[in-house]
């Protein structure tokens, strides 16, 4: 039995500490990233002692939570410019609290009718945005599962017998080298192997070169994967041209729009997704630019039946009678969290316009960084950004060493990637608190590095 009074006290403490944490983060009043070695951190948090003896109370929970929050990465911090993970808005955090208490695993409708219905409506909204009026979808725990699920649907369409009989040895997935690593990982999970991923011709920035796509293949392509946008650079493939090319050849067209699909909510940036309605499948991560906490990723298909064909389950304790509202037949997961509630509450609080304005602001801030950096000596930027991701170099030295120095003192958190085979620093503008002052400070900090 829950001790309701204890829960209320502990929840109040959690809210107070989280509010302090987010406020300190947004004001830049603490280090953006801390990387204490695991052994030392475990001792500081008294993990072994608490695991063995228990004994947390609402009061000692405050001390633990404060120490826990102070050791990690502050995604709300204006100097957080690293991975494509949302600075979550508070409505999504409320959804996590609700699900944590109610715990309705709603892939089976009878286990969470309200959560499932919310997901239905969120998916209907997403399908409308990408131009799939007759389509279907499901929310999964992350973009990697979403890509895998979409490619399972593509395999089912190309080789309906694969679920029962195994995968023929002549199948292929067409993808540029800039595709997210989960695409090649999915190929091996699907039993096709890494050699089945055929790299497509690209320009120097990793975008698919439609004019140089081959006229024939040694293997049977089950899908072509395009990026909107590419994880490394934030650049977009020409979806309309690629979609037409796929239609002419009967090849499944999959768009990994995990990061970029949210630009559909910004009138000034929706054109970057022109042609997405030609896709057979699309993935869209809410835990990136829709500001939900991790994880919540949509798999969207143009023909609803294609998603239903992806899996063929047999389990007498689950699959019997009328399953018309169950989502379990469309996902890898059996126990699936109320992922739609996070998206819904952000929409219910901020509206489409509010989320679209957030996307536009982050894209504009990244573009401003590009403008500021290209004016400074020593900075090289290989392209004008299309999203909130910017790649750059400073000098001819070790770019990874520059990143490590900034992270070591906790002043900035950014990442690194290769563009045309050359290592670059990489900025992803995620936190609403990031403004021009912080961009200038980052440029100053980078310029202090030896070249």
C-alpha cells in the first residue's frame, strides 16, 4: 500500500528540487556538464549502502536528489549545444509523473484506454502533418526502434514470407553514408547483414545525389532511406526528387525525419520537408524538437496495412478476440509507456504555433551562430545551416581536443563529427535559454584554443 502522505511529501520535495535545478540550469548558474568517475560518484550518492539497507525518507531523498541532479548534463543550460535531445518542457515532465504513478502499459487497449486514445489522436495529428490521410502509426521508445519498425514494414511488403521463412540473401537497403547508425544496425537485426546496406552516391556534404543514383542493383532493395535532416550536419535530402525516383522503380521510400519533421510546424521552415508526403514511411521523434522528455518516437506509414503487416505474433494470453484498438501488433514493445501523453500535454499547453515558434527560434539561433562565426578569423564553416545544427572548424589543430577542453571545465557541451572525411566541431541549439551572448562566449572560448 502507498503511504499517501509520504508520497505527497516526497513529490513536493521532488518538484521543489527539480524547479531549482531547471532554474539554475536556464540561468547558467552551474556547470553544463559534469563527468565524475562512476566509482567516486557511486560513493557520493551512497548507492551501495542504500541498495543494501534502504531507508530513504522524504528528507534524505532531498539530499540524494540534489546530489543526483548536480551530477550529469543540464539540457536546459544555455551552454548545452551537444546532442539532439530535448530541453523538455514542463507539461511533458508532468506526463512522466502521471505515467510513473498510473503505469498503464497501453499497447493493449484494456490496460490503458485513456493513454491509448491520446496516442491515437496524437498519431492522427502527425499523420496529417506529413500528408498521410489514410495512413497509420504507432509511438515507440526511440528513433532506433522506429527506424527498425519502418524497415520491418518495408521488408514485409517486399518479401511477405520473410517472417515465416527467413530473409532471402539478395535483399538490400539503400542509404547514404550520412544515415543514422540505427539504419545499418536494423539491417543486421533484420537478418540481412551489413553488406546489405548499399551506400548511395552523395555530394561532399553527405546529401543524396539523385542524378547519380544507379539504374540497377545486384540485390533487391526493400527500401531507400533519406534524411530530413541528417544527424551529423542537419542538412536535408531532396525528398521530392528521391520520392519520384522511388515511385518510378517501385522502391519503398523511408524518410528518417526524427529530428527535422518538427519543422513542419514552422511556416518559414516547412519547405525543407517538401516531398515528404511521397514517402512510404516516416519517423518523427517528439523527444527532439517537440520538447518531450525521452523517449517518444513516431512510426508513420502512408498505407495503414503496411504497419499491421510488419509483425506476426502468436501469444494466446494476448492475441485473441477483438483487438481492434490494440497497438501491440505494431510494435516491438509489449509493455509500452503512455508516450502520447507527453506529446499531447506539450501541444495542449503550447499549441502547434507555440511548438512551431520554438523550432523556428532554434533554427534562427543556429543560423546566427553561423553568421557570427564566419566573421571571425580562423573559423571555417562548410555550409550554411538549414536547421539548428552547425558544423565548423577552428584552425588546423585537433578539433576533438578543443571539445574536450570545453567539456573538462564544464563551460560548454558540444559534439563533433566528420564532414567530407574531416573532423569538425558540431553545435546543436536545443535549449531555449541559448542566445547571442552565449554564442559569442562559445566562439571566444573556442578561439582561446591553440591552433
